[in-house]
C-alpha cells in the first residue's frame, strides 16, 4: 500500500503536469482568456488534488480487499481513470458554471471536453507513475503490462 507521502507526491505531480498542458490547451480549445482558464484550471486542480488523494486511497483499499493487491491490470486502469473523471466532473460542474456565468448545460459540455483529456492523461500519468514509483508490495513484480 502506498504511504501518505507517496500519495501526496502523486497528487501534486499529477496536477502540476496537467496544468502545464491544460491551461494553454483550454485557452485554444474553448477560446477563453488566460485569467478565466487559469482560475478554472487552478481551482479545478485544487479540488482535483483533494479528490485525487481521497479517491486513490479508497480505490486502493477496495482493491486490496477484493483482489488482495493494489496492482492494476490495464482494464482496471481504464475503469480507475473513468471513475475518477466522473467524480471530478460532478465536483467541478457547479464551479465552472458559476465562474464563467454559463448554464450548467454549457458547463457540462465544457467539462466533458476537459474530462476526455483527463481520462487519457490520467491513464498515461498513472501508468508512468507506477513504473517510476512502484508500490512497495510490487517488488519483483514489475513485468511488462503488470504495473
């Protein structure tokens, strides 16, 4: 099981790299000014960082209980990323609507666009993170496709 310090490192690195990609990409895709995209991205990253910690802690505990390990298969990784994004979508929707002064429907469409990016990003980031920082219980089990 990952330590609290490892979970904090994971959450912070995840959000830092995401911001470096999402702010300029969001400005281009949605036609927003730097200020608006920056507030959405930083506010969203703050909320997402807290969600990331809680979600991954809970997900690992459920995996350990149901499977006896926290090691994720590619299919579990896909489910992990999608469930994370559904949760963050529900958390961010009111914030985006309020900040931009748009309807919940418009915010949902924007949020879905961002969620698509983050599902792909979360899958790639978490796979890379697990390879660079494998959990202690995985010692000697990092064969291709297993971590």
